[in-house]
C-alpha cells in the first residue's frame, strides 16, 4: 500500500457525463486544490481525437496523478494511457454505470469522491489485453456485447434504455459457438455470452464474477451456457444477488492467458466500448500494471 499527497494533478473531465452542473464542479476542484496547494489542469473531452490529444498532453507534462471525471468511457480513456506507468488513476464517477469505480469501492456521491483528492491510498491492480487492446474491467462477447453495441448506437441513455434494449434482444437471441483454450482448461460449445472479467460487476450492479479479485494476477472467463426460457428469471436473480457462479448454466475458467475462438464472429466490447470483432482473440494478464487511487479506508489485501 502506498500513501501520498499529490501536488500536481490533471483532471480529465467529460462535460456531458452525469446530471450535475460542471461549472460548480470546477469551482469545487479549484477550492480543494487552492486549500491544499495543489497545481492542476483540466483536460475537457470533446469526442474528437480525445485519446491522441490526451496522450500528447501527458507526454508534454509531468502529473503526479490523473483523475477521470465521468463515466466508464472516461475511466477507460484515462486508464488505458496510464497502464505501465507510475502515474495513478483517480476516479470521480459521474456516469450511469461506473462499473470499475463500484468494484473499487470508490464513493458514488460526487462530494464524497472529491475527498480522494485530499485523502487516499494508492494500490496496484491488474489489467488484461484482448488482441493487444487494454481492458481494466469487463469485456464481453455475445448477448451483453450486442446490447452494449445497440445502446451505444442509440440516442437514449440511462438504465431504462439499456434494460429495454436487453429485453428486445433477448427475445430473439441465439447462443453462438466458441472454443476457449486457457493455461488450465478448455471449453468448446455454444454460449449465451462470454465475459472476460478482471473485476466483478457491470455498472448495472449485475455481478458476473462474484469472486473476482482485481490484483491476484488472474482473470476469469465467465460463460453463461444456453438455458431454457423458464430459467431466465432465476439467472437474472442470481446476477443481482452475487450468486451467478452457483447456476448450473454458468462456467468460470480462472486463468492467466487464454485464446478465444469466436467462430460465429459475434460482436464484442472492451470495457463498455464496442470494438471490431475478431475470429481469434488472445487474452493476456498484466499483473499489477495500473496504479489506482482509493479511499484511505481501503486497506484490504485483495480488491
């Protein structure tokens, strides 16, 4: 565990995230930094070449920490660029899901989350790559990836819109065929969905990997196998009660590396961002490769 007081910060702010007035938030940031003699800058995302522009800014300046202020997309944008560096990632969650922030026990209340700037600890967590693309949280192939894709392409946001899309897709969805080879096991057959999990739960609070640990040097491939329509409510219940691993339709492969043969070229997403699908997906573990800022009370050995 590492405790620090950072004196030069970058805040990466998504101006359309959350339902709060951003000018008030900027005033709060200024007040906190003034009180604690912290130098800071704000990088505002625009949706146009954000990653390249942010990468350039990080290469031209030395920051002691970078805070993502937004939803899962903003966290992924910042986190991907900090993997393998000594600069920690802070999160002020403003999205509708905030999946990684929840799994890290970061306060969902903005005022409480801002306290991290003043008081925090720094811990190292694992990351993984899928065909070279970093993933910090959860990535999917199959049903959920299709829902995420349609959700991202739609004009409506929020849990209600996501649930509506999920219901529509579920009525006609056909499980796809996969072959998965890991350093410890092999699976071949149809699956309703395949989740490559570095963490526990999606931003919706549905937990696909209840026992996952973010800093154990392992990741999990969580499969939901084909199930009868009559079992759907039971599966949904288990997802929202941290018990999906007890379902007879679930299989979890714990590993350090894996190859997924996506034989039907089903759609996929990485940390909530739809990506181009591939027939063969190489998954690799990068142990404790990202520093994260956590509440001082976060003193657990395992995350």
